[in-house]
C-alpha cells in the first residue's frame, strides 16, 4: 500500500510575501476555493497576528472552506498563537503552524536569544498551542543551517509537547538535494520519538533546486508532507512549485510509490488565477503550466507526437487542465453558459447580482472582441471582484492622441473617493502621458519599479494585461489591469496599485 503525500499549500502566506504579491481578503478567498477544488490537503491561509486584514482573511477562509485543513502561521509566542486560534475557530479542520529560528546565526543576530532560551520558548509555544487546537505544526526556522544536535533536542521536545507535524525548512535555499534528503533522514533516525509526527519539507528556490530538494526530502528523508506554492510564487526566487512537485510524484509513481489526493485537472486554472491576481506572469517555458509546456516546434518532435504522443510527452496536457477547446464564449452566448463556464473555471461569485454584473462586463467585452477565452473571463471576474472593494481611486474614461513626430497627449477621468476628477498631461508615449495625467491630481510620489504587458490570449484582438509595481516609503505593491486597449489597461493597473499603496494594512515579516 503506497503512502499518502500531504500537499501543504502556502501561496496565501509565504507566496504573498513576494514583494508586490499581497492580496485582498476576497482575492485570498477566491484562490482558497480554487485550492479546495484542487483538493489541496492543507491551506496555509495567512499569518493571523500580522495584521487585522490577515486575521480577517484567515477567519473568512476558515469559515468558508470545508474540505481542506486551514492553517495559520504564528511566531512562538502566546499572543500570535491565540490570535491564530481565534481566526481558525470556524474551521472544520484547523492547524496552527508555529515557528522559531534555531540556527546559530538567526538566534544570535535576529532573535538575540541563547539556545536554551529558544529551546524553552519552542516547548512552551507548542504546549500552549496544543491546548487550543489538536493539529500543531512546528518549524525550526533556518532549520537546514542549524546544529544537528541542537535541532534534534528541540524537535524531540516539541513532539513530546504535542506537535503533530515537524517541518524542516531550507529557509534561504541553501540546500543540495542529496545533502538535504540525508539531513532529514538523519534527524528522523536520531530523534527518539520521530515516529509520533509527520515530517515536512519547505524549500526555497534561491539556487533553483526547491523542487529537487523537496523530492529528495521525500524520497531519501522519508518526509510525507511537501510545502509549496502555485507557480512557485514566493519572496526572492520563490518556493517549491506545487504543480511541478505534484506532477513529478504522479508521473514517476514507479519511483516514489506515493499516493496524492490532488485533482490535477484543476492545476492550470489555479495557476492562471494566482498569476492574474498577483500580476506575476508565468514564463512560457515554465514546467506544467507555461504556455509552451506542451508545445512542439521541432519538426522531429512534431512528427513523433503525431505518430505516438508519448514519444515526447510524459504527461497528458488535459491531465493538468489544458484543453484544445480554447474558444469558449462569444457575444451570442447567454447568461447560463457564462455561469456554467465560471463554475468550470472554479470561480464562485458571492451572489446572483455579482454574476449579473460580471455577465454585463462579459457582454461589453464581447462587443469589442469576437472570441472570449478562459483567460479573458478570469481577468474580467478579477476586475469585478476588485470593484466591490471600497477604493479611493476608480477608472472612468480615457482619451489620448499620438502621432509620429508629435508629443503624445492624454486626458483621463477617474474617481477619488467616489468623486470624478480630470487630469491631462503629455508624455514620452501614450502610456507615459496617461499615467502622468493621473499623477497631476494624485501626486503620490511613488516610484515605478516594474511595468509589464502580457497578452491574455494569442491574437492582436487579445486583451492586454498590464502589471504596474510601485514603491513608496518602503512599501512595494502590484496593480493589475486588463483591457483590449493597452493604454486603458495601463491606467487601470496604475490606479489599482495606487489603491493598494493607499491601504494602510501592515504586514509582519514571517518565516520562510
């Protein structure tokens, strides 16, 4: 009988720590519902003690998701743990994930604590958490760079206090697969009560080996939980990619001999949703979910695939959600067809009025564009969900003029706290002029650190999806906007980013 591998998704917590990837409460819930549809075992919904906004997001997800365990991160102190437990009260299945650093470097420089103090705090935090919920995960932050003897001592103690999962993170992406796998194996062999807990791996991708390290932790080390994110989202170079580790286990079952609960047919929809919500575009050659993942340009490859698919394909595209039927709807499609497609894409609207509003936007788009793709629908639904949030700035209309040899001009109408204002400016191009027109009124003082345009589908008629990343006073935010007109999409993205800058939600740096 094959063992079960638990998939622990931390897109909504560790993934969100990527600069500019912060999400609203409603966006987090939408992604959590897609993760539930994907049949993820554990969803780390956030860090409840870090801000009121994160607390509310964890609470909302705990009250809404029924089939996955909902987890909140907490530092190893009573306040964080109590806050996590409070946010998780409504969950069918709840987990508290508490952590404290155990490497000499982190203990001395960051915590300014002695090893004995860390040991006592780890024990006390797990004991306290165990009195609040039954499912406790403990992580020694920077575990891979920790002294093995000290780490064994800490892990043995926290298991004795009631920790049910032990996660050994490679917090800074320093590990090498064989060494990391043997490190987990050594810990399991040396900790006397190691069989009383499930062992987990959490790897970062700084050297491009997060997936390889995680798989080594499973195969060599005997870990039975992998912590990962959709699209490998995460701070610095990102986290272990859920879609890659899942398909590696599934495709090479002959080697790993492990069972998974994941419904892989929903991987692509999850990837698109996370990408469009955060504005982090998936590279075309990304394994499993990239646009070219199942494309064959070489004539030899094309010939082989046409004769026998498995000559060059080790996975079926449809197994992860790709479909040959890309064109789904047009301007003659009715409301029921639109509603059905939303369900197939894993999108749940809060009410019939929300569906009606999204359908009206769909019909408006269909009048401008003859073919509507899944990506278009996800983009407009994302815009619709954003419009429900009370925002300081909202797009109304834009006009711009540019011709060769003349300096482009733009005039924009937008709302500030519900009141219409106008701005006008020239610029180096129509986009530059439009954004400067916004700034003539807003005067945000923000620095643009990224401007990116992505075609949502493959033709010149495609909607453009624009990501704008702004930085101001140490805060970095992403804004995403979509429209068949790139200049309009740019203005929407800029206003979206300004709204996030305007939000005063504070965040606390968390464990990697």
